[in-house]
């Protein structure tokens, strides 16, 4: 009769494990329940998991290398924000239903398909079994769980509301990812269209226009070409002959961008340029303010002290100008001032932002007002994205029509002269 390994809890909640003989896994569960045990896992011993390790040891080295090579991409696969959000939401649900944290982690470890995240959950469970707090165990994996995550969990543990904090954290990650995706989608379309149209223009200039130049020189018998045709052909000649210079200029611009990103002042200049970009500057600013308000509101609502929350928020922001503004708010609060004063004094924050903060401080509901402000700016991001989508498409069509039309007219003008001579 087959043997089944089981993990179960007795009526007092104590965990027990062992092996039972049964015809099937269902029969094994029935047998365990008849003994007053509540199974959480029943698996056939014919899986022989320990033996797999032994087989791997006895496998020739060249085959073991092949096995490692196949598994390597799975190990290097990064953990996406969506995967982390789903894990957080599931853990919040399990804890809210009354399940102990350690048991919930072990269940999530068994069902997790991502190898890196699965190993991290297992190590976190081991740390908790060894006496660590959940927050301390999370802090051992900074590449997966950032300071925002760890500090919110720490506040939830201290206040006895871990399930609520995890649920807030999952909602925060979901909304932050939605805003990020909207901004990306708004900026991806015009970039793709511009790159495609630029490639087509370069092809026309390098391959098609020079052939027309040969035809015109043969058929016009030395007569001068129209100025527009000469201008287009001059551009074509420069692109064809000077492409190494253009390529070097693009490489130099890329290197300069990388160098600027390495220094704080350089990042400040680049971020300042982003905020004044035509069409996209307002979108970048509104999305950054929404992220700031939601992150700070979520941290404070979870019980994180305001100064510590501002330090964490500063790390999550990718814009140096807004990051400096947050540092200024932190310093002012540390000196005993209110939050509203530095917010209203900084031009990066719209007047309504400062007004919402001031009302929140006066009523003692600052976290709630910050979250409402974040909702407002996220709605504005949606409106800006919708507006950009309706503006950019016809604008790009007009620009392409002008460029292509200019090339066509430039090539058509000499044809008129040739046809006139033939007549």
C-alpha cells in the first residue's frame, strides 16, 4: 500500500508530521481526520524528493553542469512589483483569517513558483523560527523588500495590525504601479513613432534621394536645380557622408547623460529639465507628487513617525528636485515647524497641495488628507495621459506629413522642368 508523508495540526494547534499507509491521498486525509488531526499537506513518498539530491550527486559533472545551466535563467529572473504585491495581498488575507504568520509564510513558500522569491520566503520563515521579528527577517533581503516595506511591517507588528498594514502596502504598490504604467504608456508611443519615422527618413535620404540626383543630372543637361531640391539633396549628402560624425555625437550625448546621472548636481539638472519638458513636464511632476503624497500618507497611516516616514519617502523618489523639497520639509519639522509652511513656500508644490496639508494638520487627519491628495493627482495624471494621447497622434501625423511632403515636392519640382523641356 502506498505511503504518504503528512503535515497536520491537532485540536490544540500543535503541528505534527509523519507517514501513513493509505490507498490514495484522499484516503490518507480521511484517516488523519479520524485520528483528530487536520492535514495541511499530504504528499506521496513515491516523489522521493531526498533521492533527487542523491541522484544529482551521482550524476556526472558534465550533466550536472547542463542542469545548472538550464536553471540559471530562473534564478536570475527579477522579482516584479506585481509578484511582490500579490504575495503581500495573499499574506494579509491569510493573517486576517486568523492563520499564524509562520504557517502563512510556509503555505506561500510551497505555492510560490518564482525560485528567488520562494527561497527568500523560506529564509524569512527560518529567521522567524529562530526568534527574529518579521520586519527584521524582511530587512535581511533588501533587494526584495525596501525600507518602505520593512518599516511599514515594523509599525504593523508594533501596533498589532500587521494584516491591515500589509493590505495597505499591497494597495499602495498596486496604485503606484498603475501610475507608473500610465506615464510609461504616454511616453512610449511618441518615442516609438519618432524612432520609426526617423529610420524611414534616413532610408529615404541615404538610398532614394541620391538616385534622383543622378537622374536629374543626366536629364537637365547642366541646368540649375530648384533651391528646395538643392536643400534636400544637401541634407541627404551630409547624412550619407557625415554619418560617423552623427553617430559619434549620439554616443557622446549618451556618455554625457550617464556621467550626469552619476553626480547629484548632474541629476538635479536633468530632473529640472524633465519638469519643464513641453507636453510631458506636467505629467512627470504630477506623477511624482502623487507618489510622494501616497507614500507619506500610507506610512503615517500605518503608524510610522513623520520624520522617519519623510526619510523613507525621500529614498523612494526618483526626482532630485522633489527629493530636496522633502528633505527641506524634514528639516523644518525637526526644528519644530509645521509641514504646511515649507510645502507652501516651495514652488514645486501647487497651492492646493499646501492647502490640503494645512487642513490635515489642523484637523489631525494628515495621513487621510495626503491619501486624498494622491487620489486627486492620480486622477489628474489620467486626464493628462488622455489629453496627450489625443494631441500627440495628430501632431506626429502633421510633422511627418510636412517632412515627407517637403521631400516629395523637392523631388517633383525638377520633374516639372524636365517635362516642360520635353514638350
